[in-house]
C-alpha cells in the first residue's frame, strides 16, 4: 500500500505593488488607491501606512486564493498636511518572519494658495518711513500670479511691486497709504485672498480744517474757539497762543480727545489778533498751527455785485455776493417795494448767501429790491436795485 502526503507550505509574497496610476491628489477630495500583493501562500495580508502609522479606516480588501492574490482598496481623503508624506502598502505572510514587502508613494497633494501679509517694520509705522509688505505663500502647485489689493481694490502700477520676491514696496509712507492690504494668488486649485492686514501710519497732528476762521467779539464779551486736529495716535495735548507769544493758561481752554476749545475774552486792543493752537502726540508736535483771527465785532458789510437774473411774469431772481460778516454769523434780508406805492410786496431772509428768488409778484410791475446783511451787532448799509416783472405777452414792466 502506498501513502501520499500533501503538506501546505507557507510562501512569502513575491510582489506588492500600488496599481493605481501615480498622480497628484487634491486636498479635501477623496481618492481610491488600489494595492495588489501576489505570490503568498496563504494569500498575503495587506495593510496601509502613512509615515509609519497604520491606517485602519476606509479600507476594503478581497482575496483570490486560487491565484494567491490579495487586492486592497484604500479610500484616502488627503489634506494639505499630507503633502510629501509617505503612503505605503505592505503585504506579508504572518507565518513567516521577514516576509514584508511594500510599495510607497511620496504624496503630491495639491491645494489652493495659503497667503499671509507681513510688514517688515515694527508697528507702529511712522509717516515718512519706507516699508515693504511681503506676501508669504504656501501653495502646491506653485502660484501662477500674484496681485496686491488695498481696501479690496487692485493696486495700480504706481506702487513698486516685485512679483518674484512677492513684495510690495511703499517709499516715504504718508496717511494716504493707510488701509487694509491683501495679496491674492492662484494656482490650478483655485484663487485665494489673504486676510486683510491693517497698515496704520502714525503721524503728528494736523488741522482738521485748513481754513482760518474769523471771530468777531466785543470787549467784555467772550467767544469760544474750537480747534480740532487729525492725529494717529489720537492721544494728544494742546497749547494755545495769541500772536505767537501770549501763551494761554490751561484754565483758558478745555480739551476732549482731538478737540480743544479756548475761551477768548478781550479787555483791550492787545487782546485781539491771531489765535493759534498746536497739538502734540508721541510722534511729535504739530508743524503748522491752526489759526483763528480774533477781531472786534461789528455790523456786517453790505452785499456786493448784485445782479438780476431770470425774470418771469410773477418772479424775479436776485443774486449778490456777501461782504465781510463782521466776525459774527450773518444772514441776508431782502425787502421788495412797489415803485409807485412804496408798499412792501415781499420780505425774504436767506441764511447762507444773498441769493433770492421772489415770486407771487404781480405781472408787468416795477419794484425796488432792498438787500442788506444782518448780524447780532446790527445791519449793513442797504443796497437798492430796480427790477420789474414781465407781462403776459413778454414785455417788460413799467
């Protein structure tokens, strides 16, 4: 009698190979990757590893024992942090030592640009200094273009840009350069904007209004003069002087933020003149003072250069130029009288300028228009202008 014995012999895998086509993967987009292990008896056990750490989820596996074949499929959801990490497929026969074979991909993970704006100077930036903004870029694949924006608007060619070094150079900064800056870049994965970076320029105070105001005030009267400045930082102190050398004491003015109000009470002719205020902050003292002329108050000057404009059957348009206001707020008065009757036909007040449009007048009548200015000190001289309404057939008045 003859006996035949069959013994199952354990065999190492002869080949482990990632069969999926090697390609860049996009961050956030799951991809299926297939690995095949051949030649092992029994069929190899396949595992997936990322930089030496075993992956345990989203893996499916099938075996074909007749062919000593194991097929493993991994659904891999990459992140940008996986770029250049090693993804390995390992096949081994646990019954045999040193039976591991593996195939490895060096992951090429594509992701849209990540951008950040850096300022080369320490904050705060002082007015007049040169600064460089740098766009720090992290992207795969590399960006195709770079753009700079201020307050959401693309910057034109007037500002020097170095695309290669990804910098924006701003020489001799001024308050015009204040604002929020961003850089924008794109690659095959999309276009992205950096978070806005605020560029704050610190500067010495300057007058909020460049116009020199005139204040009329009588002796024994008082007037409040407001001096307002723009400044960064806004923590300022004020100083006041009359005609440059008569320094006002601190009890003659009060300050609230970037606004200071001085009280002027003339007692003699020497108390009139040019009142000036300066503000200072940590950057420095105001270069040019804000100025206010203090004059003796009086009645206003009469309106000047009066002309009759459009006339209709019922309306007359009169326009004049205002004279000096006497250092006080003025308004303008117009009285309209009939030429024949001296009867008051209209009485109109204008607050901003001596411009009047008088309507509801009878047709084809002649009038005397008396215009003058008024302030709290009295009235100006009166100016008389003759004018007439039109007739219904287009003729002038009497």
